[in-house]
């Protein structure tokens, strides 16, 4: 499985998004010329994951198109061992690990020629992942959707590249082809795009979610630990719709849903809580450049056009410096 990225149209990985990325999005992304990925936990059980991987592999492997899966490498994930065995069984080309970099997992994936990329928010995480033998590091910078970091991408990438020889990816506020070109100028090997792919036809996101992204700007993104206990970026209107005020989202620990939002807790059973949290929607600051919903193919076509135009414009604007 050498150089699985050789035939990509763009240096882009569609990030695995919880509840959003399904097999249809993965398949269409990879067929369009980028890398489609999804979280293993989006499949409700390991047997469902097994059949999903079989479906994706049947569609993509004959054309040697890469795809990836995200595994939560943490002791709280009871499915990790079984899901990893399925990853090995289906020889998934790319494995993206979160919440822990484990050398034994890396060895398992390397055994069949697969690659492991790990997401990080600071240098300490990067050094641990590098020691575990990962092939790539995903720099989740300030403004990214989901569990984002707080670092500016320029010094973040430079710091990681100062000691890491593998692939470096940039995550955070990448919504256009020009943004992809900017990520490459900063030294990234790939752009890691999540929020932009929420607003695709193949996304599993609710239509109201997609519309909220269209109507939102960067100032509508709230960075808070109140939802899960870990700082992440969410759409402010979705927080407010659930009664999560600024006072609550400034809390440094996870909200007790039953106590804080449902009053006496009598209605705060697990089923109601789970349903309520599904309407709290994550997104990155890149929403400011998203104003439509496209098919994955049409989106990648647009990104490629914008990317090439950005490179050409940059060359024309600054070519005199090259000959000075």
C-alpha cells in the first residue's frame, strides 16, 4: 500500500465527523479525488462497522482509491480492540487516531501496509505520537470545528515540522481552495477539512444544521468545555436553542444536563439527554465562507478550481521577487 495518495486531485482529507460522515460521504469523497474518512463509532455496532467497511472497500479498492477510519484510542472506548481487528481484516489504508497514540496499534496497521495519522493540539501531544511511530500528525489549530486547539497554525506547523519527519496536516478554518493553498504555504502536506463537508448532499447532517452553518459567521462560533468537559467549538444558535446561555458555556466543566437545563432532573433521563445533545451542533470558524450545500463531487470540483487559481494568482503577484 505504497504512496496511497499518489493520484489525488487535491491534497485534502475530508475529516471524520461524529454523526455526520457515513459511507456515502466517504465513497463520494474518495471517488472525487480526495480522501474520505469516517469515525468507527458512527456505526452503532462492530458488526455494522464490518459490513460498512466491506461496502466501502468493494467500491474503492478496485480503483485503488484511499479512504480512512477514525478510532478513539482511549480506555473508555470498549469497542477499540474489536474495531481495530476489523480495520486489519479489511486493510483500511488510513487510520486516524484520537485521544491517545498507541505504538501497538501503529504496528497492527503497519503490518498490512496501512498508515496512521494522529490528531494533536500541542507539541506535547505531537511528541508522544511521534514516539508511538505514527506516519502523520494532524495539527488541529484555533478555530477548527469540534475539539479544537488554541494555537495559531503558522507557529504550530513550524514547531511540529522542526522535529517530525512524517506528513503534517492542518485542520482549522479551511473552507475554500484558496485556504488549501494557504495551508500548503504554511508547510502542511494536506488540508484536513471538516465543517465544509457538513454542507454536502451526502452528509448525514440535519437540514436545519446545514442552514444554520449558511446563516452563521465566525463570531457565531463558541469555544466551550461545557458540552463535553473538553473545549470544543459549537454553533452559538444551537447552544442558545437548548437554553445554554453565555453563563453556562463559560463553565470549565461539562454541564449536568438534567440539573442545569431540565430543572428538577425528573425529565433528565438518558434518552432525553441524548436526544437533546444531538441538536447542539459543532462547526469551525470557517462557516463564514460557507453559503451553500453542494454534492461532494461539485464541491471538490470547486475546491480544485479555486486552489489552482490561488496558486496562479500568487505566482503572478509575487514572481518579481523570484527574479530580483
